[in-house]
């Protein structure tokens, strides 16, 4: 985009409307300058104290105002230079004296020329002309402002450091170690499903098998009893023979 600088210097006002008619002091006047359609472009002069209807501002570089304007709009209607003359108030809002509006394309365009001094009529808030405003202007050389190149990558994030564990307070014993460590907030984990033990397996041998086992057990018991009776009889016979051999009665 191509731009030009427009430099303005407000010089003086003449025969302005007095908005402090019932005051014993004179007006303290200043001027606000802006370009209509350009936000935040407003600049203002110093306040001329006790100047009344004929304010004057220092004609030096301190009063020079610079506005940057798009080059294509300099020759098109709709872009205007706006001057607002105001009286400073010690209490409340400053009072409007009048204004001057000048289409920028009406200004003579000569880049890098000497300042051109012009004077325009001031229009009061009621719409009537009253007084005049003198100022100077000049245009600067055309220049191109390059847009910044887009960022293609983001810088690496800084390394993260783990927070150190806090030191235990002095004078307190360490926590007991016999309890398991809890895992923060939340509910305990659910236990898995515990089923019932399987039922005992049924004996497939049936009733006949049980009866056979009973008979076998009875036979085995009878054999054991018979053997025990035989052993007792043998022991009794041995005792009788031993007594006879000794030649007398020998009772057990």
C-alpha cells in the first residue's frame, strides 16, 4: 500500500465567537485536528490562555501535526480535514466555538514543496459563519509500507520442570508406613465377579456299586475277626502246654 504524509500547523484564529459572555475572564482556546474516516487520528494544539476571540499558537515545529494518508484517497472526494475550535472550561465540559471542514482533494498537491498558508471561515454550532482560522500544510513524498511476513512456524516451547516435593514440616513425625498409599480421590476399584464353587460331582457308579462295596467291607471284617479268634485260641493252647511242662498249675 502507498502512503503520503500530510503535515499541518495551526497558526491562529481571528474574531471567533465568544462562548464565555457572562464570564469575567477571557476564553482559553485550543484546536483539535483530525481526518474524517480515520479512527484515532485526532491531534490538538496547545491551549492559548486568556486569548479571547483571537487565539495564536507558536509557529514552530512543536505545533507541527503529521497524518499518514492512503495515496489513492488523496484525489477522491469524501476524505476531509476537520478543525474544531474549543474553549477550555475549568468546570465541566469544554465548549465548542466552531469548526472548519476542508475536503483533502481541494488542497493543492505539491509534494515536498514549501508550506502553503491558507485561511478558512469558521462555522459556529448554530451553522452561522463567525471568524476565521489560519493554518499551513504540505505533503510529503510517497512511500510504501510492506506488510510483515506471516509466521510460518512457532518457536519450541520452553522445557517443563517437575515441581519439587514439599519438605515435611519441622517437629512432626513422618507418616506411618504400615498403611497402603491411597491413590487420590475417587471410588475404590470394583472387585471382579466371584462365582460360587461348582457343585460336587455325582457318583456314576450307582446303587449297585454301593451295595457291592458294602458286601466287600463285610467280608473283609469277617476275615479279620476270624483271624483274631484263631490267634486267641493258639495263645490259649500254648499257655496250657507250658503249664503242663512246668509240672504244676499255672494260671494266667
